C-alpha cells in the first residue's frame, strides 16, 4: 500500500515514517508534504492508496486538500493535535484519526480499520466530518441510532435534557432524541443565539415571546421554560445584550 504523509511539522512526519517502518503492515511511504499545494501535486502524480492527513496545514486544511483531489481514489487517516473543534468533527463523522504524538498501537489499529472499509464508505464519513468542521456555527449534527441528523440552528427552538438524553425541539414541530447530555452541545449553541436558563434547558433567544419576572420564559409556540435563580442574572444579561 503506497502512503503519502501530509503534515506541516517535520518531526511528526519523520516520527510517523519510523513508526510505519516499525509496525510493518506492508505500507511504503512514497512522499511527505507540508502544504496543501505541495500535497495536491504529489498526490496527483504518485496516486497514493493511503494518505496520513493533518487537519491544519501551512496554507489551508486537510479538507482543502481533499477538495482538490476529489478524483483520486485513496483512503485517509487524519492526524490532529487535541483541538476540540477538529476532533469533534472527526468523532461525529466516525472518521479514523490519530492524535499527536502518534502512538504505535493506535497507528496499527487505525491502519487495520481503514484497510477493512471501502473508499466509498470512508468518503461518506469524511463528508459528515467536513460538514461539522465547515459549518460549526450554522449546523448541529446529531448522531442518532441509525443516522446523522443535520439541524439548522436557526430552526432549533430549545433543547431539554433528561437522564443523560437530550431532546431537540424544532420550530416546525419535529423532535430528535440524542443519547448525550446537554453539556455535550452547550459550547456550540452558546456561541450562537442560545442561552441556558436552567440546568435542563437551552433556549434559542430568537424564539422567546416574553419573560415573566417570576422566572418563566414564554416561547412563541406557547411552551414555558423555567429560569433557575442561579442562572437568572446570566440569562437576563444574555437576553438584553
């Protein structure tokens, strides 16, 4: 299997090449690149079977590289430092990835997994990860039991948690249940027009009709959401700014 390493740090590239020699698996490194521009040229000329791809490169992202080599037929293992933004995208997409510094055992596992799946199956997973990475402030992607559900944040009215599960209520009446607690979604939502007025609720401020000083939010569809005394000040600050 011919492999290309696309990583902007030389010591990571060299370390990965050494690990690949150590673990074997019949992988031959045919090139190493530090930029999107260079990697596109090498990939088009050498046509690798597998690409070890860094997320953040000197002149763009690993996804930019994939956009520009869309006609090629290769598999991908991402390489990333621990960055919540990129890592969350990869996890949601169920894409194979390695954390820096690369561990030999994790490398063997990733190679085994990527070898067993088709390029087409992996491309579908990567497109899901890309949608998260590229639209982090616009779209929420829920990993449901049998599918990935894309939610336009402009359509999300509120979320309600219960015993480790979170229900997402949309303006069109649809509801989706995710098997994760509310805190897993809080960071992304609070970067947008949302507030957490209660431990069990996150609400879209754009859907609020009125707020009773007694501590109750009235949404435009008639739903009432409590405001806890502990979160009242932060909610009101968010509401009026």
